[in-house]
């Protein structure tokens, strides 16, 4: 990376912290601030809880947020429940609905919003949900919905149904419970929208670039005695050609959320259905034996046959219930059922074969699907021994997964990045995949947080045990188990400064090899542990919040290995990711909101076979990355929106090829007005303003994504 680029990124990031002086936000906030003047100074600097007290019910409206209104102060952290993020002894960030609506993109959806968290880099395409967290890749199978592990779709779902998203960096079985899929670098939990005290009927119409249009409705109502019951329905349709030629996307989604809030219990039931068809093939590239990486081609064009496509559907049933047994003990039950069906899958990944941009495509038909069931229950409570307060969790959970997969070769062809390519279509077989494997994973969780010295000193001790059984059709069952301790110590030096140190571990029941380009796809690699040590500090100064953390993560090293018959995904030694993060959010003037951060990451291989790759960089990992999102309020109606993202240079193919650094700039504006008596918000955005084409490395693999082309979107949201 050029030194000037580094200085520019670091200077911009440092400005966000340096100008953290507190100011009142808008004239309309002034009255609220005056009303809060008798409260403590720190409380007056934050957005207040919109909390409505009814005789038998407490309904939360907009949650308390830090200044700037995009990051929530309280985070729902799995089995720990809702906690103040400034008191948690690990790196956790909850982006709210405002941030999601402002910074999600038509190309990568809500994953682009999550890149405001410095540990997260979006690597999604139009068809697949995927991110890296602290340098480790994970897809939707690893993500949570309402605390249920593995419930998110692998497909790229829209954000219309999401209330907020919480990112916990690092392995965290002690936070989120048992997950069969990898959550090595961290976890992401999506919270579904619930009905608020104020009824809403919102209609959204948007143009997403190319010939793609979207229509959506969002309706929320509370009813019954004391409005104890709530119903929220969010549905949308997307259809048309995307900003890339010959790539068409069609989506139909509906999510229904029903909740009940009583004096001693809360219940939430979410039902969801999604059907997606994506035509024109995938967006990724694999890399052959090159000496120079070809220049990134025109991102507006397609490099796969237009007649390739895949369709998939998801259905969800997710239930959460909490029952207050007495003033000190609450019981909880969580249940999830997720059925994912890639019923049509005709795909091929271009493989770069020459420095001049030649590539080959080996397409296949490989439908797959799985059914996941999760059940978790336990007790959450508190007690006191002398001057020490205890907050404890005793939990048990279990996962069941049945996976169906199979197929064969379909077609092969050649092309070039810098010319127009066309390929004659071939017959597409209709194939029902057989059962591939069954897997079960059982876990228990014991956590005790002890609070000393008027809660300034906190010690958390946890123990998490796991047993897994994996049965591949026609093979002997494989059993594995592990015990993972958790330790965390935090100290609040002042009401505004808290430091912490933690150690956490996670158990991987075996990594599933997925991806059309791997010869051993469908195999499960041997079980392995992941360990993380972290040291951090959280500082709230006026209207600004900073979190700084040092971390080291160690796990089994999973690499791409080329053999005469093709590419394999295998374990080889260990991977060690050492890094530093800085996250910030708040206001740097009375009109300017800022959110973002930066990460330095040094990812190395060690203990590899015969020491062949010891000390070499892990493929696709950049040392420097960062994102700044800004909203400038011209007046109460007009706002200007901007985001700058940077991804540093990365090596692939065991440091024989280098992927150049890249910058991305998004700009836009929103305007709040009325049509008659109906409030309307109009938003115009331009993504990748410079129109630059560039390669995006995929962490931990010798693969690439092509950048999204310059595109324009326009949306109108009507509050009827």
C-alpha cells in the first residue's frame, strides 16, 4: 500500500476522534436536552430510551443509541441477554435500523452496513451472503437470527425485515451458544423487527440500478389488553436485470413477527419465507498458475454464461420465550427450524489461466439443501455473596442438521476478461440430491460474572462443553468433543473509561468444504479448536465513543492445495491472526454524524507440513482496512450521506501473486418531506462513485471477487 494512502486513511480516522467535543444536535433536540438537564451529564449526552410504561406491559420503542443515532448502546448478546456494550469485556457493536437503511447497498445488502464495524469486511455478491471477521471467512450458515445459530440464509437477503444486527468479534461460544457452523472470527446476530407502541404502515418503492426495481411494505400493530400483543409484517419483491449485464435477480420475501409482553414473560415468534432466482452465474473467480495478476476487467460485464442460474428458498420458524420465575431467576427457551433448499443450481466459476486474462469455466449442476433444528434452554439469574454480586447462566442446547447434496459436471468452456464472450446453452438436467450427512451437536454453558467494588471490577468465568456426532452416508459415524473455557476481567477506571482483558475458545466440529471449484466439496475437515486473547479499552468522551483492542486468534490452517486433478480444501498446520482495531461512533459537530473504524491484521501460517509455508501470509488477508460512514445534516429535512472504504494489498497463492489495494466511495442524499399528510423520505445514492474496477481478495483462499460497478439507486419510503 502506498504510504500516502496509509497517511490519508489514518488522518481521516484520527479526525473522527480528535473532534469529539460535545454539541447539541438539532433545534428539535434542544427541548429534549433541556428536559434531561437534571439527569447526569453522561446520560444527557445519549439518545434517551423511548420507553412506554403500561399497566401490564413495557414496550420499547427506539433503543438508546450513542450520539449519531446509528450504533445502539445496548446489545443483545445471545444467552447473556441484553447488556450495555460499554460494560461488556469484549468487542461488540450493534448497528441499528437507521444505519442499515442508510448504508446497505443493492449489491451486498446489509453486509455492506456491517463493514462499518472495523473487524468486518463485506465479501458478498449479488447471490451470496458472506463476510470476513478478523480475517476469517464465514457465510450465512454461521450467522444467527434472534439468537438461533445457523439460521441465516446463504443467499443474499434484503434488509427490510431487520431491526438491528450485532457483531461480536472473536470466538464466543460463551456469548452465543453452540453453532455447528464456523464462527471463528466472530458472530453476527440479526434481530427481526417487532411491533412498536406506535402503529406503522410503511411502503417502499426503489430503483436499484440497471433494470432492477423493488417494492416493499412494513406494517406493525399492537393490540389486545394493554396492547400486550404485537404483529409486524415485512414483505418485499425485487425483480429485473442488475447493474451487471445478463444477470437477473428476482426475490420474494415475507417475514411475520408476533410477540407478547407481559408482567413476567415475553414471547416472540418469527415466521419467514424467501424465494430467490439469480440468472447469469456467480461473481467469483479462482486463480490458476499465473506469474502476474491480470488487471481487473469491466465490472459491468458478465464472465459466465447467461443461461446458468440457481434458485433457492428458505423457510423459518423461530421462537424465543423468557419467563420470570422470581425477582432473581428467569428461565428461557429458544427454538429454531430453518429449511434451506438450493433446488436448482447450475453454476461455474471462471478460473484465470494466463497473465493475459484467459480463463476456463467448468460448470456443474449441484443442488443442495439442509434442514437445521435448534433447541436451547436454561436459567439466567443473580445472587449475592457478601459484597460480591453474581450474574449467572446455566444453559443447555442442541443442534440437528440433515444435509442433502449431489450432482455432476455440466459443461466446460473458455473466455477472456477483455473481450465479449458468448457461449451456446446446453440442456440443464433436473436432479434431486440425496442425503449427504447427518450431524448433531450438544452443548452446555456455565457462566458466572462477579461484580466487585460497586460494579467497577468485573470477573467473568465460563465453561462450555460440546459433543458432536457426524455421520456421512455409507461411512462410520465420527464423534468428537471439547471443553472450552472463557475468562474475562474488566475494570471501570472512570464512568467514561473501561479496560478489559479476555480469553475465549471455540470448538469447530469440522469445517464443511463448500464451493463449486473444490474437488473435495461436501467433505468435513477434522474438528479443531480456536483460541483468542484480547486486550481492549472503551472510552466515551462527550458525544464520541471509541473502542480500541489488541487480539490474537489461533486456529487450524485451512488452505487451497492444487493437485493434478484439481483444487482441494485441506488443513495444514495453524493460522495465527494478530491485529489491532479501532472503532468509533458519535458526533464531531452539531450537524455531522460519524461511524466507522480501522483494523491492522497480520495473518500468518505456522506448523505447516515440512515447514513449507511457515511465516507466509494467509491468502487474501489485507494488513490494513477501514471504513468511515458520515451523515451531514444540512437542515432537519436534508441530509448528505458519504462512505469511504479502504482495503489494503493482499497476497495470494503463498505470496506469489499480489492483489492491489482499493478505495471505494459512496455518496448520496436524503430528503424528508410530506405528500399531503403522508411523511415521505426520498434517498438518492451513487455507489462506487469513481467507477473504478478492482479485484477483492477472499480471506483464507486463493479466490477473487470483482468489484461492483458504479451504480445509482433511488428510494421513496412512505409512512402512511
